[in-house]
């Protein structure tokens, strides 16, 4: 009990010191993140950056609401360079992020005093902002700001997904709350309850919740190779459901923030799926720091509590005096990213991370600016122990001319320079991704994007399951995993404000699959990568998205996919996966998507 008191006192002391430092710093921002699910907004910001209207760091997401508000103000200042549709989008988002600009939003059907509150009925939400008071130290300038802001919004939505295999109904409901206190503290939270049901047997068919029994404990495998968001499903006879609760608290100033939150992270520039941190896995609790002391530099750090889904045979409860209920092995991750923008049209980021599975969080990995592999050697080599799992990565974004964006990301699981020699049969377990975005010329609103990714053998994998680059058994890097290739292309058009029409092509290819066998790893990475295709899925999709009214969305999608696998009866080395085509297909794709399918989706939502 005494130890816990000491830890609590230290935590309170750190929190008090943090608030003290931030309180006596002038502030211009709050730090509430914009969910990555707001795809239209993120694409619009990317469009403005590629058109040369704003400068944007696209290597680290999500953006904060204040960042978005400021970028919209900068776009408004260059009104003459915007198309008619872009002007309407900018005006719409200035109203959407009006709380960040110290005003209440204006809605279609509303009850408001136009200064402190707005209750909207057609766009269901309540917004409140306290009356403005003089900013400390700035009375001579007459600058005033509000000390408290709040917004509450309900969430409701439904998708109907149909194919020749049956109809699936997905529905969700919930609410979200955002608050900003004294210009230095942001608090936010949301809850979405989502369920699936329909005419087809959904258990182990539509969503990835294949179970295995190990020492009486239930584990989730999560092997499916698709870009659907990862979640931890609850059991249900009608299908399945899950709840998604996100939120956090952040202390901030104009130059940075310190946060404790549960949010989805994307690191690495990509529009389909990043190969560094894709955000495909469920959101994780994290302590994070972001610093932006000058316009040309940004630093990001987080320490996250991951979900290992690995049984700890020494940690269990006793139920009914005899039955053992096992707990899982603790698992953590620390990562940092340095982003430099030396000139307007170039941005590059580099960083490193480590996944570790100690009994308790390791203090060394709370050092934000560190090379974690070096610290790992210090902590583990003395006993000749296996290292923890460390990674390094960098990403480069170029906008050489208006309307064109070029980008690439490089992920290093492990690297030895001698493996790059042609005489060395071994290959480094790395992943690279390159892409382009040509937008706004010769037709405003028209965009063509392309992306290519390759991951080599043993990338993202590990011989110790608790150290794998996963959380909740979902890969944190590219969803295809190692020895895989992805080609993705999109042609899209935005005819009016809030509407996007897109035609996309996606080609997923998985080659020979290997377990990470520690004693045979040199032979495994000596195998020829991208040799024999064991799984392939091609998709053609036509997608319509329309925000008919603020936070009221309509969606329609028609997708043709062809998912197939190939027999792989023999292994060339220890650890190579073998099986029939159907066994491999069952491992990599739910039954609903296997074979040739024409799938139609229609849906609506309020507040996403």
C-alpha cells in the first residue's frame, strides 16, 4: 500500500508541475484529435496541401481540431486560389470548428443566443462557450478568449451490406463529448456501440474472431488480410457486437502538449494503408507528447499499453475455489518520430520504436528522445537474454509542383548492410511503400492516386508471440504482413461540397508464409521473397460519399472482389506454412468475401 501511495504522490507531483508550466505559457490551441474515420476531411486537407494552399505534415495523424481550424483560416486567406467548391468546403469547416475559433457554430434549425450556446435540432448537437475574458498579460491589446468550451453530439448510423451470400446489417449508436478548460486543458470522450447481424451465419464468417484454446484460455488469432478496422468482438448468437470507447485528457500550450488517451494512430504517409503504423489495429491507451516549437519541426512520442492475447501461465484467478482463470502477458510499446520541413515542399520524418513484454512498464522507454534498441541491449544482454522487439522507420513527402504529391515510407524490422550484397542470399526483413497523388489539374476536384507496398519475409514477425508487432493480435503495420505486396489506385471526383465519387482498384498478394523459427531464421530469410503466390484478392469498387447536411452522411458502395488461394503442399524450409487452397483461404479471408462476390453497401450516419 505504501508503494502505491508513493507512486500516486509522484504522479500528482508530475501532473501539478506540467499544469504549472503550461499555465504560465501563452496558448493558442487545444489538443482534441480529429478521428481518422473522417476520411473526407483528411482528403480535403491533403488536397489543399497538394494544391499549394497550406503546408501540412501528413506523416503523423490524427490532427488536432485546432490544427484543422488554423489550416482552414490559412486557406481562407488564399481565397483567390480556391475553386468554388473548395471555398464552400472551407466555409463549412470554419463553422464546424468554430469553437476552436472562439465562436459558436451556426446551424440550420437551432436555438441560440449567437454568443454562448447553440442547440441544433436538424444537426443534433449542443455547443457552449463561456463569455470571453481578457487574456492574462494581454489586457493592453484588448485580446479576449473564452475560458470554457463544450460540445455534445449524438452518434447514430446503419449500413446494409448485401451479396449473393446474404444480407448483413451493421448498426451503431453512441455519443461524444469535447471540452476545453482554461485554454490549457482538453478533455474528450466518445462511445460507439456497434453490432452485426443478418441472414448469414456471421460467427467466424464475416469478422475476424477465430478462436483457439491454449491451456484453457481463449485467444484471438486475427489473421484475416483485409483493411477493415480491427476490433475485439463479443460473443453473440445473432452475429457479434463490440463497443468502441475513445477519449483522453491533454494539457497543452502553443508549443506542444502532453496527453493520456486512447486513440487510433497512423504514422507514415499513405492513403490506403501505412506500413509503419496503419491504425488498422484497435486503438490503444497511451501517454503521448507532441512538440511543435517552430513551424519547420515537430516531435511526437508515445508509450502505449498493448493487448498481447498471450496467456501468462503464472498469473491467474481462482474461481469457485478450483478453476483457474488465466490473465494475459503485459505488453507495451514506445515510439518517437522527428519531422523536419526545411522548405515548403519537402517533409521528412524518422523515428524508432520498441515492443516489449516486461512485468511492468520499463522506465528507460519513457525517455522520449532515445534510440530504444541501444537501451534494449543495456537491459537484456547482461543475462544473455533475447532482445525485445525494436524497429526503425522514416518517411519522405515531396510536393515539387502544385497539384502533385510524391511520398514514400521505409520500415526496418532488422537490418544488416552485408545482406544488401548480391552474393548474400539473405534478405533484410523490411517494408517499403511509395505513392503519388495528382489532384486539381486539369479539372478541379479530380484526383488520381496510386500506392505500391512490399514487405519482405519475417517483417513484422517475431519468435516470441508476446513481442510481435501486434495488439489484440492485429498487425500494427500493413495489414498484409510479411512477404506480401499491395497495389492500390483511386480515381476520384468532388463535384460539390461534401460529395466524393471514387473508383478504386486494390490488389493484395500474399506469398510463401513462414513462422519465425529462431533456430532457422537465417535459412528462412534466405528464401526467395515474392516467389510463390499463396493468396490473392482483387477488388474493384465504386463509392459515393455525401454529407447532405452537417454530420449527416449518406454512403453507397458497390464492390466486386475475387479472393482465392492456391495449394501449397510442400515446404522448402522449416517454418514454412503448407496447406490446401481452401485451408489457406479460410485463414486469410472470412467466408463472406471468399471467391467472386458482388457486394453492395448503403448506409447513413449522424456524427459518424
